[in-house]
C-alpha cells in the first residue's frame, strides 16, 4: 500500500504546485509613443525582486516581473540597483493594487528629457477582464470617445480606459464606428473611424487615442496582442499522477 500512497501524494503535490504557479501574479510593460532614444529594456524593482524587462516598439514586453500578493510598488531604473548605487530618489514607480492579477503597465512619455521620462499607468489585463477578442481603449486625448463595435457600445471619457467585447465568435466580421465628442462651438460628434473588423482568434487589441497637433481630431495607435496559450499545468499534473499520458 505504500507505493500507491506515494503516487497519490506526488500527484497532489504536483497539482498544488501547478495551481500555485498558475495563480502567481506577474507584470508586463508597454511603451506608447516611445521617443527615439528610449531604452531597449528597463530594470523593474519590487522589494527584493529585480528583473530586466524588454521594451519592444508597439508591442508588449515578452518578459515579466513576478509580483507578490497584496499592493506592490514597482520602480523602474536603467540599471539594477546595488548597495553602492541604490535606486535614485526620483525613480519612477507605480503601485499595483491588491487584486490586479495580470497587470499591464503602460508607459506614457512626459515630454521631458532622459530615459525615464515617463509615467506608469497600471491596467488589469487578465483573461477574465479582457478575454479573447476584447478591445481595450486608452483615451489619452481631451475629448470623449464614442465606440460601437458591432452591437457593443462604449463611452470613454478623456484620460480613461474601457474594455469592449465585440459580439460573435472568432472569425466573425463586425462593423466599427468610432466618434469623438465635438469641440466647443461644434454641435455634432466628429467621425474618427468607419471600418469592418474580424474577431481574430487568440488575439486582443489595445487602441490608444492620442492627440495629434497636425490634425483636428486625435489619431488611433493600435497594438495587437497575440494571447499566450492558457496554462494546462494542473490538467497535465493530474493526468501524470493517474498514469495516463498527458495530451
């Protein structure tokens, strides 16, 4: 009876470890409108945790910073801090709230000089909040945005975010109508986009509404994100413990 008990215990430990790993929080970065001299990566510091995270252009970082439970303050630096050279007093930081399970930190340039001239905006980017096919609006302009994706409608106030989930299944086509609120003196909303999009499988889209000094209306910066496969560690661990091959 010892051997079956050991196998059962091993299976339970494996399942518990997989569950713990799948529920761990982590953070990614996205730099919007990064200046030409922006660094290719940053060091993120959260307590004793230090991680170098890449900053690709118009895409989300491939690397992640692991986060502990609770509210966590994350600092950004151009090099890893040491006892001899600790974090500078003016290092930018962001507070990740307790309960934000898959934060995406958006870096927004301040227009000042230096590689750390940005502010850090955290948003929830979990599959629960933003499932497959979701569209995340970031209205960085001073005008209210009106969005209609198929039958899904949203109003995004200036400097606010919103998540829209277009109707239908992956592969379906839906109509897109996006307007911005009229400026003082205008009476009607101004069309910003008229199009048809496909609800692509395994993808989400981040759309940033940014002011453009050369245009009367803001412009849209689109960042697609191909979703990572869902972790199947728990299922595989259970099958391994039962002696059945994992698919």
